[in-house]
C-alpha cells in the first residue's frame, strides 16, 4: 500500500477571541489535536454538525487558514512537503495541486464572466497555457468531462440552474488538473433530483482522473453513499474514523450512533427514538472538560468528565475516541 | 371523523412580473383535518411556499389569485370563511396569528432582534386574545417550558441572539402555539437545524399536535422528515400537486413518475451501495413552463406526444391516494 496523499498530525487551529490586558487572551479551539490520513485516490468523507470544525480542517489542509500547531504532510510526485512550513513559491505550486469546490454555486461564479472565461481563469492565473487555442482546447475538454453542453460556454452563469452551475464550478476546479479536491458541502444547496447527478459526477471524476477527495458534509446519508472512508467530528475533535461499511454497520462511538439514529428514516414505521440525544452542542469557545461529548452522552461516567479519550484502535480498521466503546458494543 | 379545518380548492396563483404573468401554483386542492399533519414536499420552485402563504394571503402584492380559487377556513365561532375574499388587513386579524399560525425556516429572521423574546410573545397574545399582560406573561413562560426550554422565566427576559438555533426554533413554536391556533403552517421548520436538534424538534411538534389537536401543514424538501412526521403527503412539482395520499401509500407505492424519481435519487442508509438515479434533465425555469403535464420534459415514462398536449386530471388509484398522470388516466379508461 502506498503512503497516504495527505497526513494530518496533531493539527490544532485556534482563533483568538478579542484581547485581554491581563493574562492570556481567550481562544476558540476550532480544531484540537486532529490526526488523520487520507489515502491516495480515496473519497474521504468528513461529517459533523455545525461548529464541529469540519470546514476549518478542510481550509487548514488547503492552507487557507493559519495553523496553530501540528503538521500536514502532502505527498506529491516530488516527495513529501509539510504544508505548515511551506514557503511562498511552494505554496503557489500547491495551489495547483489542491482545489476547493464551494457550497453555493450561485455565489461562486462571477455573473459578468462567460462560462468559458470562468473555467479558463485558473489557467491564466497559473500560466498553464500559452495560446488562446490551447486554453480553448483545455476548457472544452474539461467541460465535456463535466457533462456541460459546449454550446453553453459563451453564455453567462445567470442562464443556468443550480445543478448546471455546480457543474461549471467543478469544471473550473479541475481545469488545472489538481490531484486533491476539498468539496465543502458541494451538494447541500442542490435539490434532491439534481444532487444525485452531481454526486455521480464526482464519483466518476474520482475514478477517471484518479482524484483524491475530502468530501465535507453535514448529511450522513450523502456521505455514506459516496465515501470510501468516513471521519466523524464533534466540537473540533475526531471521534471516529472508519471504512464506510464498518462505520455504518457497526458504529463504535456513542455520538456516531446518535447521529445515525437522528437521520429521519424513509420508513414511516421505523421509530429509532431510543437513541435520541438530549441537550445542545456546547459552545466551542467554552468546551466541557474531559471527553467533549460527555455533556450529551447517555453513557458518560466520572472518567469521561475528567479524562480526554485518545483516538485508538477499534478493530476492523476503525479508530475511535471513547473510553467505553468496547463495553458499549457488546 | 375529525373536523375539516381548511379546504383549499382550485387554487391558482400567478405573479405579475416584468416578463409577464408567471404561474407559481396551478389548480391545487387539498383539505386538512383536526389533529392531522399534511406534508407538502417539493423541490425549489415547486410552489409549496406560495401555496402555504396563500392560506393566510401573505403573498406579495403582485400575486394574482384566479377567480375560482377558494381557501375556506372553518372558524371556531360560526361558519367557514373564504380567506381569499377578505380585502382589508383588519379582516385578516382573526386569520393571521388567530386561526392560523406560521413558523419559518430561519427563526432569527422571525424575531425582532432589539426586543426580548418575552416582549414579543406577550405582544402577540395581547393582540389576539383578551388576556391581561400578567396572564399573557404567565402563559408565555409556561409555553417556553412546554417546548423544553430550561429556566423559562430567565429566557423570557433574553434576546434572540442569546439563544442557540434549536432554542430559537423552540421559542418560535412556543410563540406560534400560545394563541392556540387551529392550524399551524410550518415552512421548512427544521431545515436550518443540525440533525440531532432536528430530531428533538420533530418529536416536540408531534407531541404538541397530539396534545392540542390542531392541524399542521408541514412544508419540507426532505422525504425522510415527511416519513417521520406526516399522516398524509402531497407532492408538488412546478406548481402542480402531482400526487397525494397517506404517507405509507405514497412512500411505499408511489404512483407518479416524479415521486418515484425523487425516491430513486435519495441516498438511503439501508442500501449504501445502491446507485443513485438522478431525475434526468433540469427543473425548467419559471418562464419556460412546459405544456400539458408539467413533468413531461423530464419524465422517463411519458406516452409520446400526448403528455405534452394534455393536462392530466387527478385520478384516484386507491381510497385517499391519487395522482395526476396520464398513464393512470389511460389505465383507468382501459379498465372500464
């Protein structure tokens, strides 16, 4: 097995909350000591509710937010680089390797540019093509891969529906031939009938172009369908990482179990009320001590309230951060 | 049988725009009874919100209601009231916030940020009931407690920015129900909430229907939410009600190709590796409304040119379960 494309090691991102004259300024721990490996060519799903830090993790890996502590190792053809230590020239090259797909296809496209110019823009910025013909050829090739009608390249974004716009923004993301894509809630703004089409497109691009995806979503059933691996986040930490089938067949962490049972089932007679969580997600500015989930966990003990659980081996390739997962799964 | 609270018939709503009249709701009819949750599902542009707003005449001033459209509301005292025939804002008072309350997707936008939650709850109670300020305050605090907000007396004095998203939605439900409306319109009430909080709010709404015996028109794009809350479902596409029936009938035995398409496009946790089948094509824009059956441009089961020419009637296939599809219509004729 080859080395993972991205390795995140003990990554923390803290944001200062105002200033304090005496003592240390308070910080918001958006991400706290997160470690994970994203295998080359994988579709890696990242789920969590609001405030879980999933977007911050995606942004940190793209070097779009300052890193407080830890390492992010990216392994491209040229070898290993630590993204946290990377200089400007290296960062510029990395921008070509790693790209982002945004949530809102209405806000992501410049209304004054034609579809052709929108898709071609990254090529110009990175100086990847020399002639207009070369640019056009590349734009048409990528537009066809994203199943865009080539007749539409001369039009402006307002003429398109949400699904078509998302295909345009995917084409722009892929035009400089990146290897790694962060898709942050890429289908959240789309209607169900269109969402399936975009998910299928992303999966086929993963296979055809050998792409590695970090797919961030709040929707566990969407993540379940496209991902090979799934990581579950809660309040800035990872609670469970597992191959897809292991996670959905036998979730280890009580939070993962609760998240799965909270998804409204399509079967009107399926009542999974038993696992319902009480209480609300604590504020990341004022997280509880010990296991961050203990305030809502039905199985919390004195140990959970004082000791932070480490992410450990849960069998079947699963890693889980819970003191009691073993007792709970019998 | 439970009393019929509202009866909508032949509702057609168009909007005057610079590009001409745009049809948003086209010939929609349904009833809601006491203690019943009717789920209204549809994608963006299906007209579900315009339909809901028509029940309280809340659509913008450029809305045009067709003359045959009727929204008959049964009032607690006296006979039915035709909401669409009301002209003055004063006449709307017993309807808006009286017989019908509405809750929205974004609770932050529904509360005034500069007034306390309590102030707003008391204000609407005093407007709609003959309650004293003291009694209104007591009832408001009791309602906050009923929807599961801890320390209700302290929360009563707070502003919405001090509430979390789930708490704001609970407070909005408390406020909407404190006037004891006969019908509650809930427009995507849990869409902005996290799943674990959504599950709590849905449980709460089901409990309150049981306790208060009111009817709910529950609007959502999420079929899972419908399955877990609604008694009956109405599916809308491009302003038309394409299928209606009991929640089990519609989800287990969908009649309309669009309903089947929606179910096939949905990722399901019980079939992780099943391929997702998108509904082909895109939703047509408001100015390119298809002729005949509005779904024919995306339908995989259309019968030649007939579907583009003929508007399907609502055909009943089982008691309480029907759809607007020419295939059903033809099958019924053949059976005769």
